[in-house]
C-alpha cells in the first residue's frame, strides 16, 4: 500500500531534515524505512496493522540490522514476517549500500 504525499508534506519533511545535524543521513534513514515498509506490505498483501483476505502472512515485530553506508552505519528496523521471511532488496551481505543499490 503506497502512501501518497502532497507538496505541503514534502516541504515539512525537507524542513525537518534541514534541522537535523546530518540531513543526508536522516533522509537516507527515512528513505530506507519507507522502502522496507512498502516492500514488506506488498509481500504480506496488507498494510501493517490491517487485515486482508488476500494476505499471505502476517507481521511479527521487527529486528534491528546494521547497514553500513558512506554516511555512517544505519540501524534499520527490518520487519519480521511469520512465514516466508523478509530481507530488504537493497541489503546484500558484506556490501556497502551504494553497491547493493546498484
């Protein structure tokens, strides 16, 4: 389930990031969390906290995973699924984020 943001929301987000001590790091943290959220919701077949007849599994909490980038280490809250497991598409073993995204 993809969320749509309007222009005012983007402006608020940008102002929020500009207030951070490391704006690009904060943006990357936000972006990775949103990508995992969208990807995991598509795999489950329903948004977190919602139920669907077409759903294939259910959310079962999160786990913390370290993700090394040039901006520093990000600590991601990766969603856990009851069946099938979930690994974000941009996470590969022993590679920096830029290499994984390419």
